C-alpha cells in the first residue's frame, strides 16, 4: 500500500512537472507573440505618424505656394513691364537724366 502511494505521488509529481514545463513553454510563446505584435503595432503607429507628418508638410507647402503665386505673378509682370518700356519713355528718361546732370554741373 505504501508502495502504491509512492508511485501515485511520483506520478503526480511527473504530471505536475509536465504541466509546469508546458506552462513555461506556453508563457515563452505568449511573450514572443506579444513582442512581435508590439513591434508590428509600433511600426504601424510610426508609419501613420510619418504619413500624417508628410500630409501636414505637403498641405503647408501647398498653402505657401498658393499664397506666393500672386506675388510671383506680379513680380513677373513688373519685370516684363520694365523690359518692355517703349522707346519714347526710354528716350525721355535719358534726356531727363542728361538735363539734370548738365544743369547741376553747368559748364563742365
């Protein structure tokens, strides 16, 4: 009877050790899966943040370009107007400058 009790105890201990071994293996697997899942979630969040950042930057660039467009067009128009000054206006400007120089310096 004592021998049977010892066998039962050893059997229970073996079963308990097997349960502990399986639990440890399962715990390691759960931790490994959780780590992989955490890395995937981190990468998704990071990718989402990068996309949002790029979107905000692109919106700012577009807004800046839209705001600058009329200024650039006015500058181009002003430059074209300067290049396209008529000969009469140019001649008048030259005469005006010459007259002022001659009047200031007199008989030089």
